[in-house]
C-alpha cells in the first residue's frame, strides 16, 4: 500500500472511532442525565449540621462554605447560613472527587449573635458519612456528611486599647 492510501485509511478509521465515542453518550437515562462512559466517577452529596457557641448556644447567621480543600479556585463554593437553631443544610452538590472538600464556618455579623466568634473549618473526610442513594456506571451515588456533634465556635478575644 502506498503512503497516500495508508493515510486515507488511517483518517477514516480515526473518524469512525470518534463517531463511536460520541454515540456512546446518550440522554436516554431515566433521570435525563447525560451519561458518557468517557468521563470520571462523580457523586452527589450534601452537608448538614449545627453550629453552637462553646457554651452550647445555637448560633444563627454563621456563614457555612463548602469548597475544595486543596484548590479553592476549581470547585465552586456553596455558601449557606445557619438558621435560628444554628442548623444548616446544603443543597445537592455534584463533584468528581469526594472527601477532598472542606467546610468553613465564619461569623460575619460581628456582635449581633451574642459576640464575635472565631472562624473554624472541618474536612469532609473527618465527618460522618451516610449513603443516601446507590449509583451506577460512573455515578457513585449520593452521600450525606455531618459533623461528629455540633461545630463549636469560641468567642474572639476583644482587643484592649490601653
């Protein structure tokens, strides 16, 4: 075979492989999710819990942020706030690498909730994990993460001006 025929056959075979790859992606799944076997495993998860003072008083309006631990710029952060009981719960989040997230707790309202509290954080891999939904194909499933007990924030010390 001459070089020109080999290149033509090579291009035709490459084109056929590309078309076969795209054909394997479909939206015929019962949940209307596009499934593509040429991807990475992913899962859905949510985080819930309670934030209290070190005196076990619920803290409202504490900012709770779930974001990637090792690179804050890649994973979009989910920001929510605690309610009157100090409770929080995220919506469903979807991610490729679970257990690499960190949950940050920030007092952003100053003295309004009984004092200014220090920020804190906890790694998702250090929380209780509960599987809510089985997965299939590349979908690993849905998980719920919650801290082991409530997140306790301590008050910031006031600066004294002498």
